[in-house]
């Protein structure tokens, strides 16, 4: 593990980067011995800084859930991070792009929990039983750590991404929420439009064969740290499309068919 003072210093870099909208360089390049555990330690230290400002955890996000993304990141499991209260945006509204550094948009399902989930031993069936409803969602991801190094153009490593709140920056809920047993969640599909043009399509089965699988993984992953998922938490289960870039003026619109639509505009 990296020394505690190094972890706290790197967390403060990310805290400042989010406030100033200025990306920092790869931590993994500066600290070649960095591990996944270091990434989560930095993330937790950053969360404490946000909480000291009055921010509240309203849920969690799960990333790197598709086989393709895990292979590209050279890992064998997803990653995760908290969703802070100031990351939630209204469906159908305008979102200031100045809040982000290099935003991209992903298509997901969100699980809204009616009961807490505490690992270890949480299963997919426990997740479905604890879920009040499942909602279409769009996630806005960002890069407080440069996605590609400014000089070498090397892609950041998974340790960097985990440190960087697993890249999460915003969430928009919408569409028609459903009970988790009302539809076969594996077959929920969506088309993501940017300015009226289809950019991505996908099925929720792309998320670990069933999106609830990731929620169970998360509850078990955070349990050793004395953490659990709480009633009322919003859990983003993972994207089933590739991220789509966006600039000011772009309208993002996801059509989930029978589950309705989610949209917003960057201004």
C-alpha cells in the first residue's frame, strides 16, 4: 500500500481537480507500485473530503461490468464508487457542461433499494428481493485524472479510474420505473441518441449476464470495510453501451422501449 500521507495528498488532488475542472496526470505513472487497494483508499479519502463539505452519499455506481471493458482494463472484476448528492440531475433539463472536464454518457439501469443489503453472502436473488424498483438511467462519466496522458498519450490504468470515483460524475433517472420482477431485466434494451442520431444500442444482459449480479458483487465487495447498501440507495448497475462523448449543445436521449425514455441537454 502507498503511505497514508501519499493517499491523502492524491485524494486532495482529485478533490481540487473536480472543483477547478482541471484534470491531473496519471497517479499510476507517478507511483508505479500503485495497486487496486490503493485506488480504493484514495477514493475513500476523497469521499471524506466531499463529506466535510456537506455532501451526502445517495448510492453507488458499478463500472467495468462488461467482458470487453474488463479485458481492455486487464482486470477480472468490476469497480465501484459512491454517488454523491450533487451528482443527481433532473430528467429533461439542461445540464451545464462547465461542471465537467470531458463528459461522456452511458446507458444503465438503476436499482432503488427498499431494504438494506449487507455482505458477505449477498446473492442476485437477495438484490431482487431488496429492490423497490428499477429505473432507466443515464450516467455522466468524467476524467479528473486524464484519460490519456497529455504527453505519452498512454491510457490511464484501472488504479487511476478507481481513484477517480470510478469516473462517475452525474446521473439522470427517468423513464418508467418497474418492479424488479415485472420484466426480465436481462432483456431490457435501449438506444442512445445524440442530437437525434443513434450512437449506441445495447441489452442489459451485457452487464454480467444480469444487472442485479453487479449489485450483489458490490454489497459483498464493500462489506470488509464495514460498509453496506442502505434502504433508499440508488445503485447504478453498470453500462451496457460504450461511452458517448458530448459537447455543449448536445441533446442526449435514451429510448428504453416499454420502459420509456431519459433525456437531457448539455448547455
